[in-house]
C-alpha cells in the first residue's frame, strides 16, 4: 500500500477553511495557550517555530508528550489561507540540485524566505519510519507572528489523547490506539516544485 502514497505530500486533518498542525511545549506555555485559544505573550514571536501537520510525527518528536519541555501537546487549528501562504513563500531547509540554481542561490533564498520546509520520514503507530515523508514547516519573523496572532483559529490540548494512545499500545490494544488517531487526508496544496526535492 505504501507505494501508492506520494513520497512528499501534506497529509493533515483539515476543513474547508482550516488545517490542524501540532506542536509540543512546556506546560507553562502550552496550558495557557490551550486555555485561552491563543499563544500567550511569553510565546516568543521572533524565533523560528516548527509546525507539523502529522500527529504521529509530532508523537515521534515529543515522545508522546514525555520529553522535557514538550509535555503539553497542542493541536493548533490555523487558517488554510495562512498555511497556503507559508507554503508558497517557503524555501527548502536544505540545498537541492535542480530546485536551486546553485548553493549560493539556495542560501540567498533561505535568508529571505519567512518560512522553510523540511521533509522527514512519516511514522507509523509504533513511531517507526515509513517510506514516505511528512512535512515540517518552519516559520520565522513575520510568518511566526502571523501564525500566533492572525492565522490561529483554535488551540486544543491533546496531551491526554497522546498518552492514552501510548497506554493502549503498551497494553497491546493497537486497534483501540488507532481509533483515537486524528483522521489525516491529503491536503490540496497544488504544485510545489520549489519544495519537492
């Protein structure tokens, strides 16, 4: 089945107007964000932040919400308009022959782009790598501020879900764990020739 999946495609929970991405924070940041439905003033809007449409990639990254400083897992619903703009303005986080004229051109594009894209192996329910890739989108400067203050529609704390899935897996109930996963389907990005290497 995996050979039918595009090597690089955005798969996400999405509606006609929003897309859900995941991040994990310390409780000091994550709990107020979920409570208020927006990022608190303490959230640094000037630094680069990485958002992940894949729930399982986020689980791999934060260890089901057990890693230090990543104990609160957030599902952040943002506007598709903002996400699409971030993709259009993005640069690959690595040099790719055929996408960039040369390494210097890539470095210049990276310097000027407010967003960057990285493709990492998607993960299965046991967090093992799959043969296709999942998007990470890095937001800096104006994109980071827009994400926090303009694009965000809702923020939910999904730490409990993450820990319950992990508990069910530990108990051998893979079907029960799978039933709790968010439904992620191909997201219509249109052609992304500048991001597919």
